[in-house]
C-alpha cells in the first residue's frame, strides 16, 4: 500500500515539476527583456527541478535521499545567486531593463569597485 502511494505521489511531483519547468521556458520565450526572462528561468526552473527531485525521492522509496537533498540544497543556493550575478553583470555592461512606472533603481549609480 505504501509503495502505491509513493509511486502516485512521485508521479504527481514529477509532472508538477515538468509543468513548472515548461512555464519557466514559456516565460523565457514570451517575456520582454533579459531581466524578466532571467527571473522566469531561475525561479520557475529551480522550482521545477526541486519538484522533480522530490518526485524521484518518492519514486525510489527514499533510497536516494542524501543525493536528492544535496541536489536540492545546491539548486536553492546557486540559482538565485547566479541570476543576481548575471543580472548585475548585464546592467554593468549596459543592458537596460524595459521599465514602465517602476523605473530603474540602479540608473545613475556608479559601482564603488571598478573591475
């Protein structure tokens, strides 16, 4: 009975992870500028990968929990940091966001360190 529940839960989590990954890919395709595309890819992609890994954990009956938990921790730490670093480098390189009423908070500010 427990194996059946874990199999169904694992399948549902893997499908949900695939759906979030698809939504992230659609966001990359449809959103207007590099910053919103990066946000879509990093947030939805990381959540989709985490849900897929949790589905794998359920499908294996908990056999691979150390590897899955390590992979989830690495994803949750590196995805936002990488998106932030890439967006900061893009802003320094002159790629400006398409803004409406919010404005560009970094416009006119020079970085203290010039590298």
